[in-house]
């Protein structure tokens, strides 16, 4: 039993080192999606363990929500840094012109 345990421990350490080195050359978007997914998976797992339920389901759902959140936060950061506003220009919506009706006349 000791031999199996030491092999499993060595395999786990090797997998962890491999996972950490594989993430060294990611761009900002990939890093935020990955870290969001990892945090979401951890939060989903803990949440399901506390409340009871399907642990793999909570892990997968939490990871997906976290990855999506990381992606959206990255896009919001990029929009903020470039100063572009995607709310009015890309949707095609323009607010109506303000009417200065200070003279009291009615245009109808």
C-alpha cells in the first residue's frame, strides 16, 4: 500500500508541475479565463459540499461560470483601457436629441 501511495503522490506532483509550466506563456485573456474558471470550480465545489448535491455538477457549472466571468472582465478591462464605449456605438441606439423648449411654444 505504501508503494501505491508514493506513486500516486509523485504523479500528482508531476501533474501539478506540468500544469503550472503549461500556463507560463498565456496572454491576458487566457490567464483571466483560466483563473476565473479555476476559482469558479473551487467555489462551485465548496458550495455543493456545504449544501449537499452533485459535486461534479457544481464543479463544472462553477468552472464554466467563472471562465465566462473572467472572459467578460477581460473584455471590460480592454474597453476601459482603450477608452472605447461599446454601449451606444455598436448597438445602434442613439438617445433622442434634447428639446430646449424654454420659450413655451409647442411644436405640435
